[in-house]
């Protein structure tokens, strides 16, 4: 299929499924789209009369899409920039220590907990997976996706502090996880030797270099915004910052995701103040639309991906077994930093539960899994990743809002109890 045909078919299908969700299911967009696209894929796989042509059409479309290249070297830059642009940097700075530890230490801890847990469990069902590939799986499944969870948190009335932590962590842990994955992949393929000092230097160069490149790109765009008052030009500058900073980072061999997040945060904080009210409104509308369209297409693609997966019974069983491992690793990597930081800042009630259950996995995990070298191990890990992502988005996504409301109600009851106790104490003194 021609590139134009692929884009047209994907956009048409995304629009139809989005309409069905909005008209009938009325679920959060990402969850509804995932369910509908997955259902559509399963229907195409059934041996129904006349179903061969649509299935072949979808297979042909998916064959023409390099999911890893499309997401990690295309869509991700715009998605991360849109997310960073709308983040309040003051709120982020208020929780900077928690976000930094969750996005770095928490992501690395999750990677190794899942990696060793996977290594210990897959052998029980007769699968032999080398430790390095188990660690690769840990790295690719570690990053959380803020897109699928943000709308749910807002509608459920989640505390602002929790919302900020989840968004902030998700913006940065993508970059940390991708860097960790690439280092482990180079070790797995023999591109580099295992050397703790060399790995640490590579990680530091990727992260520190990304921060510097992001600041430089963001600062340059802010300087240019200061000198014009023309909203089409300013909108184009923000688009150039999103795509250009990511491309430049990749050519300089530093982390593209971290670079574009830093550039987006800087433009969102400094650049917005240099824009007129009309320009700010137009830029917000533009990036909200970009964000919505790309996420719609992304989750439809994830749902359709089942058609081309090499699914086996053992792989599905491995995915089911590893779901609790991933959740347990997430809980530990959240609870440990928050307990250590308790002396500096009191966490919101139920913070560990919401951060654990709200750590949904998404397109980045699928894209990283698809970038693994061809072979049986790749097919196994792609299927396992897909099972966990679908569970995460559908099951965790559908139950997150009730959890948030339950935690909020419990916090309100606790406040009422404390208030009643204080009133009783004042009465006794009187």
C-alpha cells in the first residue's frame, strides 16, 4: 500500500472507532479505542465468510507501518512535547524531588525487579529466556503512559499533587527507560561489553546531554518568540522545537525523549509569557488537537497489532503470570521512594495505591518490544508485552476512577474524624 493509502485508512478507521466510542460506549477515549480496535481485530481473525478481504487490507496496512520507527522516531516527539507544554512548571517544581526519584531510581528499580522476577518465573512454564532478555523486558515495560490515565484522574477528582506526580514521572521515565533499554540491547547483541563504569558514563552522557540540548533548543525558540507577534509563525516555531530538538538529540546520540520534554517545559513556562493572548489560545488549540489525533491513531494501532502477532499459548500464559510481577514491581518502586521522602513531605492519602494502579503501560512499551532482534525471543516478549499493555489500559484504566474516588472518600472521612476529635478536645478544655 502507498503511504497515503495507509495514512488515509488509519485516520478513517480511527475516526469511525472514536465516533462509536463517543456515541455508544462513552468510555475514556484511550480505553474505548483500545477495546474497539481489539474487538475489530478479533472479528477479522474469525473464519467468517467474506472476512478475508478486510483482514488482508488491515494486514497490508500494518505491514507498511514500522511501529517502532513510527512511534519512537516520529509520534513520540510530538506527544511528549504536547504533554510538557501544558504542564505547570511551578507544580512540577513543587514535587521535583519525588518526580526525579520516581522517574530515575524508580524506573531502574522496576526494570531490575521485573527482569529478575521474569527470569525466575518463565522457567516454571518451560520457557528458556536469558537473563539479559528478561532485563530488556523489564526496561521496556517499566515506562508508564500519562495519556491513558490523565483524563481518568481529572474526571475522578484526583488530588492535584497526585496528578502532577503521575504526569511528571511519565514525562521523564520514558526517556530513562528508553536509554536503559538501548544500553541493555547493546549488551545483549554484543555491541558493547559489560562494564559498570562505561554503562554509567553512557547513561550520564545520554541524560545530561539531553538536558543541555533541550535547554538550548527551548531557549533559542523563546528568544525567537520574543521578537515576533504573529501566531502562525509562533505556532510553527513550537512545532519546529518539538520535531527539531528530537531529531538533533538523536544525531548527537543523547536521549530524544528527555530533550523534547525539557524543550517543551521551557517553552511552556517561559515562551507562553512571551506570546499574546490570541497566540497562546491558538497554540493550545493546535497542540491539544495534535495530542488527541496522535493518541487516537496510536491506541487504534495498538489494538490492531494483535492481527500480526505470533501468538502462542505459552506466550499468553507467560503474559498472564507476569501481570502481578509488573504490578508488584511498580508498587515497590513507588512505595520505597515515597516512604523515604515521608520525612520531607507528607504524601497524599492513598498515593502509593493510586500511583501503582495508575501506572498504565502504553505505546512506548509495544514499540520497544517490536525493536528487539527478530527471533523466537522477540515474538515471545512482544506477545507478553501486548498482554500486559492491554490488561493495563483496559482493566486498570476502567477501575482507576473508582479507586481514586474511594481513596478521596477515605481521606475526607479521616479529615472529618480529625476535625471531630479536635472539636471534642476544645470542648473538654472549655
